[in-house]
C-alpha cells in the first residue's frame, strides 16, 4: 500500500518510528516532512498530506502532531479526505468500517508507539463496510454527504 505520512515538530519521533515500521511491513511510504525538529506549522503538513491522498498519489495518509487535533483539522479541510483522529484501535476500525476514512490522525504526546502501531494496523486492515459483499449501502450515502452536503 502507498502510505503518506506527515507531522509537525512535536511528532517527529513518532513519525520516524512509524515510517520505519511501515516500510518493514512492506508498505511504500512517502514522508512529507518535516525533516528536523525546527518548529513548523501543522496546517502546512496537513494540507500537503491531504493533497496527495486526494489526488491518489497515496492510498492512505497518517497525520501526526502533538495532540492530533490541529493536523486532523487541517487535513479535513480537503473535501476528498476523511481524516479520523484516534487514540485506540476500535476507533481506527470504525473510522474505516463506517466512515471510509482515508487518513488517520494521532497525537504523539498522547499515544505511545505500540498503541500507534495497533491503531495503524486496525486502520490499514479494515475494509469499508459498504465495499463488502454484505454491505447495506447505508454508510456510503452518509460518506457522500461529507464531501457534498447537498447529497
């Protein structure tokens, strides 16, 4: 899977650990920055991540900042992206299953590496319920409204 990952300065270490782990797991990973610990503005990296997921360059995105809140807000400004802020695997699973989330956000100051890996695993291995043979279609109409409120 092609995964883009981006952070702000507060999540630089978590980003590096997740990037290496994802590569070990066999994924193609695009690290969108930053490259050092200098203070940066999380919206710049959230917008960059959203753009590559929206245009299909990446299949999924992982957004990280201190709390996960700010970067998830910036990623979600793109109408083609659905970024879920999670802190445990069940929320990551439900974000895929019910909301067809294509980006995951986490807070480096709130989520340790093992929990982050568990969230990413749940996110990457869960299918959208409406893409399954027994899907009822009820989730897709709701997801459509996230990008186009007039649906």
